[in-house]
C-alpha cells in the first residue's frame, strides 16, 4: 500500500492540546495550497503502478474542522486522481467533535474511504487534563456515525497522558476495541519543547513513564488489539530532523525504532513458548521476515534469555 501524505499542520483544530505542536511533529510549518497538494501527488505518479492500493492522506490537522469550502477544495484537487484510476481513495485525520452527517456526505462524494479520529484516551478526566476539548462520548458518537456511513474507521490513541495510569491506558484500549475500528495507532506521549506539557514537566507536574515501562505497556495493548482483529498500523512518533533526542523532544519514552522495540517484547514471550532447550542451549525457529524482531535490538532478547534462565547459548534461526 502506498500512502501519499499531505500535512496540514494544526489546520481546523480549535484547541491547543498540552502535548501538541503539529508543526514540529509533521515537520511542516506551512499550510499547503491546492497546487502544493497537486505537486506532491504528481511526485508519486511514476511509482503508483507498483502498489496494489494508493491513498492520498490529509494528516496533521483536524481536516473536517476547516471550513467546508476549503475541505471541498482539497478534495476536488485529489479526486481527479481517483477518476483517472491512479489513486484508490483518500484518507483524512480529524477530531471526534468535528464529525457530522453533512461532513460525512461531503467526504463520501469525493472518494474518502478512511477516517482516523484522534481519540487519544477514553477517560474524560485525562482528556480534560490534556486540553483535548472533547469527551469519550464524542468519540463513541463519531465512530458510530463513521461506520454507519460506510467508511473505514481508524482510532489514534496516546499512552502516558497527564493523569493516565497504565490501567487507564489498558481500559482505553478495551473501550476502543468495543468500537471495532479497522485500524489503530498508538502514540506514547513525549514532551515536546515549548508546549504546555513541557511547562508542566519543568514544574514537576508531569513525570513521563520510562521507555521500558512504555514498551511493556504497548506490547500488551498491541496484543489486545491484534487478538480482537484490529490492525495496529503505527506505534511511536515517526523520526525526523525535529523529532529526535537531539531535536525538539525534551523528555519521554521516545525511540526512533519504538515499534520494533514493542514487537521484540511481544516476540520474547513467543520465544518462551516455541523454543526448546537441550544441554543448556536454547533454540527457536522463527519466520525469516521477523528474525530481527525476535533477536531484538542489540540482541536484547538473546541477552534476556541468557540472563533470566542461564542458558549457555541462545540460537534463534530462520524457520
């Protein structure tokens, strides 16, 4: 699948969430014009035939929060590529309180297939502390409207928000599962410089969870979603010049390969069930495509097996 990203930083969003600086996160400070959208899509035309599914995706802001005329202009720019058979559909990202029947009607006329909602948490107190400006019930209502209108529903969640415990984040996942989205994203909260959360952190009012705690939690969440038939399409912020330990992140469980850390943690538990031991040597055969995840970064799973069980040797081989 090829996703062509069009970033519209903070466009349409009526709130400044405590953790958010979309210009930093997306790497874009300028709102794209329709000509910018067209140029971006055209830059992918040569490789489109190599993918079975191609989507144009409006990310970064709350797409359905911008005026309807501007939504229509963006969609009218994208729609000719659907008519020409080059692009299959459009994906948008928005807020739960920016969805209604009129908006869904517009999106449906212009080839939108996937709508991702920034739910973040299903705990109203956590949402309030984070400055989200919407409630758990808004997410439920919007999710049902989206599914009933025939769109593919995606829900974006965050762990470690102000006031949220690991138990809160697990309950959020359970409530998300009840809404039966097609896809989910899991974003651990990180402290970005010059946000309100950064001020909270400097005042000692917010203490981010450690990387190890967050990896452990997200492994549990990922397994929950997968067991419910819900695909986790991203874990952790995408690395960029700004999003890095040496960039705009002041604190929090950031890692450039966060998703791999989580997959490796899940695979460690799987190794315990598929491996066998003979003469102090642990051996397991795993799918070739997943070998690096099973081994873990810097051989973390191999080292953990040796430390926890005293094996003389650990061999993880391609099946």
